[in-house]
């Protein structure tokens, strides 16, 4: 009776080991797939961040150009007003 229980226990242990050995490649493949997906997601996030940075830089250049243009227009208006004032005073 004890011997039969030991044999059954050994068989169960062997079956468990076989199942574990079969599951190891599946688990490894799942981990590899998860890692690949994580790398792809990180790459996509980096591309998105780079595109956002490029858009921000372009917007900054645009606004700097607009600011300089407004500044030139203001200076021209001030000069014209000064000329008009001088002409009126004469």
C-alpha cells in the first residue's frame, strides 16, 4: 500500500515536471512578446515626443518671427508719428 502511494506520488511529480518543462518555452515566448511590445511602445512614444518637440520648435520660430515683425511695425509707426509731430510743429 505504501509502495503504491509512493509510485503514484512519483508519477504525479514526473507529470508535474513534464508540464512545467512544457510551460517554460510558452512562458519564455510570452515574456519575449511582452518585452518586444514594450520596446515597440517605447519607440512609438519616442517618435511621438520627437514630433512634438519639432512642432514646438517650429511654433517657437514662428512666434519669434511674428514678434520681430510686430516690433519692426511698431518702430515704423513711432517714427512716422514723430515725423508727423515735427512737421506739425514747424
